[in-house]
C-alpha cells in the first residue's frame, strides 16, 4: 500500500530511527514530524506528553498515514497504550533495550541513559522488572543532552562534560553495557565510543524497531508494492536547518506549524 509510514519525535532525534527504517524498507513513503518547538519532552508531565503525542498522531492520520512509528522513548512509554486504544491504526513504539543488555551482561551491571519521562514511566519499570531482575541497573537521566543536540551542539565540550558526569558512576560500578534509551542519543555514539573502555558495549533500539515495523507492515499486508518513485517528507516546527543537517541534507525537509 503506497500510503506513508508516519513517524514522530519530540525533535530531530527520531531521525536515527527513520534512517534505520528507510534503510530496511527503501520502497516505503514517509512523513516525519520533528516537534522541536516542544522539545524536550523528557521533563514534561505525563499528561503533557500524552497531549503532544495525540496532536502528532492526529496530524499523521489526517495526512493518510497507514502506520505510525513513535520514534521517541518518552512518548512511547507515556502514551502508546492510550494511542493504541483510541486510534484504529497500527503503532510501533520504542523502548530502551534493557532485555538484550540484561541477557548478555557478564558483570551483572548495566547502565541506562534516558530521559526523566522514560525512566519514571510505568512501562519502563515493568520492562526492567521483567527482564532485569537480579541485574544491577544504573539509571541516569540525560538532563541537558537533548537541548544540546537540538541546538547543533552534538560534538561540543559541553556535551563531553555532561557525558563524563553521567558515565562516571556507571563505570565505577563496572557496567559492561550502556543502553541508550532516547532516540537522540545514537548520534552520540562516535563520542561515547571514544569515552568508554572497549569492553563496554553500546546498545540502541533502532534496528529492532525497523524490523518490527517491517513485520507489522507484512502481517497487515501494508507493504508498498508500487514501483512509483518514493516520497519522503520531513517537517519541523522549529529549526529546519538543524533537521536538514542531522540528515546530511539528504532529504526533503520543510517548516510546518503544528
Ligand atoms: N527523543 C526522545 C526520546 O527518545 C525525547 C527526548 C526529549 O524530548 O526529552 O525519549
């Protein structure tokens, strides 16, 4: 079916997920919403995160999307059950990849960096209790990281200083996995790789989300079988240049007031 896959995030971070899905499903059409005007979601109340998620969902449904990917851990953990119960369209969410880290840790200690909204959510606690009982999970709120990324300061001294602060207690307690629980954070992997000892593995959920999107489209017979040229549109209600630059100017981006 040639209708678009809709994707939203609090800003430009969800493009890390968009890129994974686009690589796996190059024949699909996409509409991406970067709600940068309202970033970060991570410090907002559950009710505010829900209302923003509803706004983004309704826009994508009005645009005729066939499936929605919530490319935001904060919005998924706080709003996906409501959205699934109230809108008749498949939703794919993203949650921190606690399970593979907990299954593979040798030191029985893993670190997770995510937003306050994700770490305090009921869904996150449920997942952690389910998969990581008996494992020490060191949680850190990545306060300040998302605003720096949204403002083009990905590779900055301020970023390095923040990461040092968040990683220090994790390394002291001998984590061997670092779970990235926010879709903005995969863009930090080059910096994190330089900062972490070699034996600490970094895990994010991007590829798993792409595979899940493929599976749900397949089982609902929603894959695009048309041979027409694909349409990929990315919208920001904030700084479009930032959206463009995180995607290396490869896609059609524009401003939209939503
Ligand atoms: N990219 C988002 C996430 O995965 C949200 C970050 C934020 O807006 O605080 O959680």
